């Protein structure tokens, strides 16, 4: 039965208190909470972007962004892994129909991590390829059933879909931020992958014709990813703002006994925090709306791709600055491990170091383009 964006959001929102309550334990466990993943599967969000012919809901990228934003307000790690699961089902549609039908044969979604890596060697053999190497930062690997392994550079750059039981997982994820994603390394050694489970990496990254009629499945990878992850950043800032607001409502200084809610500086800081959160929300909504408009039209120009990248980098940086400003004004007790604000602080700073939305690169690429120079970085 068809499910709407609003219905999915209602289901996800009902889980947010429990997800927030598990965030500290998930961080200690260094992986997403098992019960949380089960509950999210039960909401049917994982198949939000899966084509209807496979039993998916075939909704728009605005649904993905909205779900990620809601989850980000409760736990950035949970939002990150869930958004990737939803988005990576979309990425699978860039592969052959045969592997799509194989993956979606038993249920209308898969739990698929992907991390493009230059550290994969590829050997053509009869009927396919043998691959060896290590893929770092494989968010979603702890509950995965399939894995996409991609060599991202070189003339032989390719992407491969493999069952999770065919890879080894190296437990290396000891991080101060985003610890609960469990983004461990995926390792392969002379793994045979049949031809139908692989495509040239350019077909994953660029706009290509699709076997599905919906224009959603033809868009290039990076503009899609901005919509996939920007909701997480925005939701994280909103969650941190809520935690900061709650703290300012209640906090009394240890030395002097001042009630912070009565201080003018707190009023100013709280207003600034909410202004940043609301601005981030408006910017994310516009980014998604513009991306959907371009997708429906069917062609992403270089001007548009660099503009979207600039805006994504700006939103990420705005969210980081917002969380950092609140943390600087929250007091020493906010660094206790049970304090929600310090988790948003650590997670947001880890997230905004991601190469796809790097603020320095985003600005440089746009500035070069304005001056008539070619892009000097592959991620746009």
C-alpha cells in the first residue's frame, strides 16, 4: 500500500524520544542501536526511494531530507546511517536491472554501505572482476546485507555490489565524534564479482539514463548526496538548539547563584541560536526544492552543480558554527558525557569535516568558476 511522506515522518517522529534516550549507549557501543534499526525498518523509511516496481514507495528526495532532519534532531549518528541506507537504495538503481532484482527479491529495500575509495585494486577476469583492498568509513556496515565497493579514481575506476558475507569487517571505529555510526573498514582479498554486479564509477557519479521512468533515478550523485545529508546537519543544529534552550531555562551559576534566564546576554545568545537553526532550515528547504526542480528538468549544468555545492558547504559550516557557539556558552557541566549538547558538538564537528561538503573546497570551486577557471577538485 502506498505510503506518503507525511505518514513516514509521523512514524519516525514517534521514535525520536527513544532514539535520543539510546544515543549515549549507542556511542559507547560504537554502532547503531539494534532496536533502533529494527524500529526504523518497521516504519518503512528504508524503501522510501526504492522504485515502486520493487515494492518501494518511490517518494522524492524531499522525503529523505525530512526524515534525516527529524532523526538528526535526536541523534546525528542514527540519522547518518539511516539516511545512507535510504539513499544507497537509490544508488543501486544506477546498476543493472539484474542486480536490482536480485537485491530487492526478498524485501523492498537493502541495508547498503558504500564508501568510494582509491585503495581498491581491480583485476579483470573471465565473467567479471577480482577486487582487493580496504574501504574506510563504511557507514552502515554493522547492520548491512549488501555492500557497494567503489574504486573512485583511475582509468579502471568501477563500483561493485557484493553480499556482506563476502567481505571482512575490520573493527577500527574508535572516534570522538559520530562514534555510534560504527563506520568500520570493509576489506576484500581477491573477491570475484560477476560483471552484472558492477558498473564504471562514472555511471555512479554522473547523470545517466535509467531503466526507471522517474527522473529521480537519473540525477548525478553529488547533488543527490547534498539533499541526503543536509537534513542531518540541520536536524543536528535544531536538536542542539533545543538542548541549549532547555539548559538556559534551568541553569543557575555555581558561583554567585545567578539564574541565567534573567540575564540579557543569555537572551541575546538564545535568540542568535534560534536564528541560526531557522536559517539553516530555510536554506535546506530551498536547496532541496531547487535540486528537485533541476532534476525534473533533466540537466544539471556546471553552474548549478557548483552553486549547490557552495550552498551545501555553507549550510554545513553554519551548523558547525551554531553548535560551537552554543557549546562555548553552555558551561563546564555541558561537557559531561550524559549532557546531550556535548554529543551534538562532537558529532557536528566530525560531520563537517566530510570531503563532500568541505567548506574550503566548496568556496574555492565556486570562486574559480566565477573567474573562468576549470574545477580543480573532482567532488562536484
